[in-house]
């Protein structure tokens, strides 16, 4: 990877998430801070472990955390789309 390559503009930032335009892509991308990505991965693993043991009560917390985190990322992306006038690459 060429670290000197222009990644394009940062279109929006909200907390640990951003919307960026990669030069080789038509639609903007969602970016997440590395520590937030690691926390999300650990939360998915926690959910997987709860489901593997059949502990559905304990699975509720990590599942809610995952839903909340991804919903915030999608909201940031869709808000940027609305504010900047780009078309979503999916139907919402």
C-alpha cells in the first residue's frame, strides 16, 4: 500500500466514525478508529461465545452493543449522504 497516495476528502466525522471518499471508488466509505474496531470485534466474539454456550440472557448485552455501534455508523454515513447530496449505494 502506498501511504503517500491521496485517500480523498474526509466528508463527515462523528465521534469515532468518519465518511471518506476513496479515489478509486464511486461511493464514499465508512471509516472507524482502530480501537473502536477492536472493541467491536471483541463484542462480536463475546456474543459468539454466549451463543455457543446457549446463554441467551448474557448474549443480549453484546448484541445490543453491536446493533447500537453499527446503527451509529450507518447514521453517520446516511447523514453525510443527505447533507452532501451523494446517493446511497443501497436502498434504505
